[in-house]
């Protein structure tokens, strides 16, 4: 009985050819597709520190004696509010775009970065107004992590340097420490010489 019930289905299936993938090769692109470079490992930041760059209004982060990993630059825009530019000094694919994430000091900041040609290198670079909250992870003395997909995670060791740099770029004067104890009296002026 089952054989008789399946005969009409077999006859119907014989009318149509089975599916095929023979036509797929006509839709394939003629050239090889371009893919992103292999992801880079996170750099070792043991002993890394912030230092003043040879360029004005710029600080760099890295292990002494080795190439810098990150830089911060305060960019003046002709009297308008200043910009803060961050550069992740790591190879970037031409025309690539990514989202840089900073986590630290109780804050998270995300900034769009582009592959930017600097000299003979193409590195990750982005900028935002210095007053933007994206920079809040840098506003404190604790450890910060900075990540760009494909360029690894950079651990920024605890330091007051990035916080002071951001404040300076924002035009915020460093706070004056409160006075402790009684205010010292000024020294008396020396008596005039009678001669």
C-alpha cells in the first residue's frame, strides 16, 4: 500500500530537474576579494610610561627605548575650542575604519578612528573636542585599557600624565592645593643702610 502511495510523488518529482549549483560560477567576482590583515597581538606594556614628545602639545606612551604605542595631541583650531587627537601607533589597512574603546577611571569612551597616513606608516587616528566626554577614561590616575579591533589592547599603566594633559588641552588650570596649617607671615623688610 505504501508503494502505491509514493508512486505519484515519484512521478511528480521526475518532471522537475533536481537543484544544481552549476550557475554559481557566473556570479563570482573576477578578482580576488580583499580582506583585513591578520589581527595583531596586544603589546607588552610592562614598564611603559607617558613622556613629553619632541613635538609641542603632544605626549607619547610606550616602553622606554622602544617605539611609542599611543600618542595624545592637543590641536588648536584658530581660537575655537581645542581638539584632542589620539593615535594608536599600529599598522592599519588603507581606508580602514574602526571604533577605539577606552575603559578606565570608572568611564568608557568610544571614538571613531581612521587609517591615517603619517610619513611612511598608516596608523589609527581619531579626534574629538577636548571637552567631549569620550576622554573621561583618561581623567584619572588609574589604569586604562585602549583597544582598536585588529590592533590589540594597550594597557595604559596608572599615571596622572594623561589626565593633566586633557585638562591642559581643555584650558583647565591645575587645582591649587589647599593650605595646611597657619598662613606664614611675610618676612620683614631689612632695615635701610644709613650710609
